[in-house]
C-alpha cells in the first residue's frame, strides 16, 4: 500500500518489498492488545515512525497503530510535490483528515482528494500522489490474500457512504448494510446503520472482528476499558478484535467500516 511504502521509503531512503514493509512500519503486538484507539497522533497507542523529507522533497510524518497479519493501520502527514508511482499488493482505505492532494493512476486518470474524502484503492491499482498541501490521512491496508475472491471494481474510488439512498442497504439482523467491497474470511468495506433508524445501545460485547471506523452521519459513544469515546461526523477509531465494549448511537448514525480479522465460524 502506497502510504505504508511512503513512510518506509522515507525511513530507509530506498524502496522495500511489501513483506519488509510489514516489519518496518508497525511492530507486531500480542492478541491481548484490545484497546479502542482514536485515530490521531495524540492517541496513546500511536507509534511515531517517520519525520523526514524524501528525495523528491516531500515531508513525511507517520504514525502506526497495533496491527495483525498483513493489516496495517496508521496516519500520514505529507507536504510536498510528489510520492512516486507504486503498485500495492494489498487493498487500502484512506480517510483524508485535512488538506488536499491529487492521485494519478497508471492510465493517467486523476482524482483530487480533500478533507472528508474516503478513498478505496483495490490491490494492484498503481498510483502516485502529487501536490500535497497540509495533507493528513488515516489509513488501513488489508487483504485476505492476493489470489482470493474479491468484489472490487478496478481503480481508485472515492466512496460516499453519507449519500447512500435507503434502497442501497440490505437488512441483516438489527443492522442495515451496504457493501462497497467483500473478500474471503469476512473482509469487507461497508456502510452500517441501525435497521429501524432509531437511537440504540448495546453491550458490553466482545468484538468478533477488527474495524476501522469512520463516522459519516450522526453521533455515537463507545466505551472500552473504562474509557468512553464520544464520536461525531469526521471521527475515526480502530476497534480491535477481542475488545470488550459498549456502544450507543443516535437515530441518524451511520458509519463506514473496514472489517478484518474476522473470527472464524466453527
């Protein structure tokens, strides 16, 4: 994934393989790491990984969060002219916290991104970044396997979960979901809201999977390990598999969730 590569290249001043990136950008943590994390540089779980300038003149500041397997979660802060073309072997979702940039794929198609955009980049999509101006984003890279089934539309895509119509969702138990992407082992990128569109609360429960969550409508609160996180539109959190948590949400609450590390069904 491009942002992970960017940080590693800044640290090492060379290009490295995707396998090496897993080792370079985020230290492995035990499965007992089950704390909810707000995705910002002030989080106690954020690990500083880079603060340097690339050969192309782009300033890169990077933080990472606890991860598992081929999944990486982190933050990138970039200012400068360019980050070179890269072809990721993992899929990636990025959430632009601030600033602006332009992504260009290998066919020359340009996508301007700015604060509030959610971008999905399927594995194998070659792209470069240019014109980073006060640019900050949170990212998650994920995939169940490069040869396994997926439903991804080829190419870089800006997702708009906040504008989905009611008929774009399907009811699954107490929830309504819209799937932007599905792969094996329960990996998915999806929008979620309560089935009856009313204020709900639940828990404590144990998370059966990890989720990279972006609030796109309404408000919510999540409590884990004695700490309550009040969430509003634009907030992003990492809910790790195995976390024991409670949650409340407003009637109009909607989130974009990247689901991974799903618990295997017996």
